[in-house]
C-alpha cells in the first residue's frame, strides 16, 4: 500500500500552532472535543440511515475510550458515519472555512482571549496535538475502503489505504510522556462525567478487559428540568457550541398539545468572529424525534436573533425534512413564532433581573438585535424596550440608557426623544448639533452603529413620543431650540445669507441662522424630508445612489466672530474665502470628506497669518 505525504494547508499549520501553544493550560479539553466529534459522527449516521436503513444494521451507536498503558496510546473510537479518503483530506488536512483568514486576523497573542476564539472556530480535532506528539486516524465509510491518516502536527501528514474492516473512526493519540495521566481510568471517568455526560450515545471505557459505560446516554434536552443543574446546562452548551466560556442565560421548554416539541435556547457571552459574515450560516440545531437533522436551521429564527444558540427537537416534522420544506411549512412557522417569543422573554428577564449581564449581552450583540426593527414582521415594541443607547446624560454608563429610562426623565417642556448619529462616540459627543440642546438641558441619545441609520428610519416613536434627529431641519427640532433674538438676527443677516447661498451654490440648498449653535461657527443639517448626511455618506461609500438626493442646509451662529466677520466682509474674494472655510469646517465636523482639502488648508493658513499680522510684535530685550 502506497503512502502519500501531503503538506498541510497554510492556514491549517497556523491554527495547529495556535491550538498547541494557546491551549496548553486547557489540556483536558482535547477529550471533550474528540468525544464530541465522535458523537456527531454517530448522529450523522443515524440521519443517513433514515433513507438507507441498511447502514445501521443491528448496531448500537456509541463511543469507546481505549487506554493502552503499554503502547502509551489513548484511542477514541466510534461506529458512526466514518470518512472516505476525500473527506479525510478535506476535514483533517484543510480548514475549508470562508472565515479562516478573518479568524486568524482576530487573534491577538493573548492566550486567554485566543482560547475563546479557537473554541468558537471549532477546531476540535486539532486539540489532539495538545497531548499527543503523533496522531493516527483510522476511518472507513460503509461503501468505501479504509483510510489511515497520520501526522505529528508539524507541517505535513501521511495518508494511505487501510484494511479497516468495520465502519467508523478511530483516533489514536500517541501521548507525550508528561500527558500519560490521561490513561488512568479515574481521570477519564471524571472528564467524561464533567464534559460529556449529556451526550445521547453511550461512552464506554474499555480498561483491563472490562467495559464500563461512563455517561447517562440519554439526550440531554429530554431529561426532566428538575434533574438538571446549572453546571449541566453549561456543559451541554459547551458541547453544542464548542464555546469555551459559559452561556449568559438559557431557556428550556417542552411543548405538548397540537404542536409537540422541545426547545433549548442559549444566549452566549461573546460574539463569534463570523457573526457578520454573509456566507456563514447561523441558526439552531434541528432534531426530529431525537434524530439529528440539520446543524444550522436558519429557518427557525429570524436573522436578527442569529446570536441565539441551541436546538429544537420536533415530534411533528417528517424525518426526511429538507431546507425547502422548512421554508414553506406551517409547523415550522408556529415553532419559529414561539422561539422568537421565548428568546425575547429570555432577554427581558435578563434585562430586568441581571442588568449587568444584559449590558454584557448588549455590548456583544446589541447591533444585531437592532436589525429586528427593520424586519416588518418583528415585534417592534418589544425590541424597542430592549434597546440601550449612550447619551449626553450617561457618559460613564457602560450599560447604556433604555428608551423607557429616557422618557421617564424628560423635561416637562420637552416634546420629543432626541438622538444624533455619528461615526464614533467621541464625534457624536462633540458635535455642534448638541450645543443648543445642552444649553436647554435636553438629553440626546448618541447612536454610532451603522445600522442605526436604518433603525431610526423605522423607529419613529416610543410611548407616544416622537423620535427626532437633532441634525435635521425638522420643525419640532427647531422649535425646541429657538432663541428669542433670532428674528432680529435674521433681519441683520438677510443679505449675508442670500450672498452665501450664491457663493456656495451646488454645495448647499440654502443658508440660515441657527438656534442650535452656542459655540461653533456653523453646521450642516439635513432637510426635513431628506436622509441624514451620514446615511448619504454611507450610501456613497457603498457605491449606491442616494434615493433622496438633497443638498444640506448650512446653519450659522450669528454670535460667532467668524460669522460676524463674514457679515462685515465687503470684498468678494474675502467673503468667498470665509464662506468656503465655514462650509468646509461644518463638513469636517459632520465626519465628511472635503472635495478640495488643499484649498481648505490654504484658507485656514491665510486666516491664521492675517490674525498674527494684526497683533503687535513682542520685542525681546
């Protein structure tokens, strides 16, 4: 039999090195990962046997642990689906995932943080090299010849045919001398009880000629809730998700009646690196009558709940259900509706009972939950109550402000809920648009997620209060910050504003005096019926056309020295220079980009030099 030596894929070599070095302090995790893979192989065979019952025969599916002290090996064996030669190369020689490069870029060198990412990435098999200096894999599918794969985890692996007679996979770990502790019966029993007691297939230890089943071998979610402890739920969560951290919260429900199913939903603590990867599928696992059907059934939860992990076990769906059937199935729609309600119940309980834990959730997944406000079929009112925002009144509040909290502390004369969007929190806090609202003591919500531009177009009011953008020329916004002397100022600046509109034609719709500015010289505001300036920039960056193309309005602060100087400018060139300077300053304050940065620099330098020349020189004696 010929042996072929193949190089590991470049990304696989990187991941192997990271697994071996980053997870050295988590050695025992390897057993959980290998047993989990073996259990999955049994589940896959059970699924394939739905259409080909002969695959199972009379076998009882299960996992075996075989320690051999003489050879210094530990074997993890299953009689599951097995692998063909092509599958061995695909699964063990490459990490064929679209997010591999993004995953590697996310690694920081901090072993504790990287361990979390590695767990999320799901590189369970490679954890074998934490304790083994050589790993041999013998595997066979029912209809193909056996395959032997072997590697020391460095740069290459050997692959050759093998005379393996029975279906399934054996992972043989040639343990390092310092890791022979994992051959001890007591150690193996403890680890199986700790990490894998919840698996539905039996885990049998073959030791000294004896066989001992180490787990309950009963599907975790079918066990009575009163029997289960928090640590049991956490252990199952880690098996289910390959996350190495605990879940924040979970909900376990069994429904009986016209519709019969069990659901177990979890809220993770941290966002996976591929949460926003469009090519990556998200969703809960689907079982039918305890038979594993689908790993990520996206049809059971809407995309704005894609952070929810867990499973659904239905008694009503057919065993041969496909994705096509899931998309047009009334039973699935009823289950989905119930799961949405339970997920929101879980979030509301967390927000009410454990606000610190909810703040942790919000910081990880809030931007995804906001997407629900764009979904026409979503319960907008419930989602709105779960939103959290930074605001001008909560600089040190990591948890953020809820809309209900905001409304409860609104001033009696305040008519609306005010917000401002910005590229960063610092940019939003320092925006000139806030000056008039700060002067009146009105709180303003500060929104910095890109999705906020779409969210605020759909969320128009809360508890009867309109939600208004302080950077718009809306009548409600203007009336909140109108100043008593504005009429007189309008009269004094009438000619200046008309002149300014002509000089800046093509850049602004019009110019007017502002009631919102107390310190800054100028700002740009969106028209009452136009989209926000930030939204327009985002569409431009994405190469899309603005569906509502409207030029912004330039507002001037009549009490600012630069604006007063503009009014007094007699020469056309001096007026134009100041006009363009004020406009460009307003663009920069908005986070926009200048069409001609060099001209702006020249104008600023000219202004500075004029200012310096007007001051008396200091004589040094």
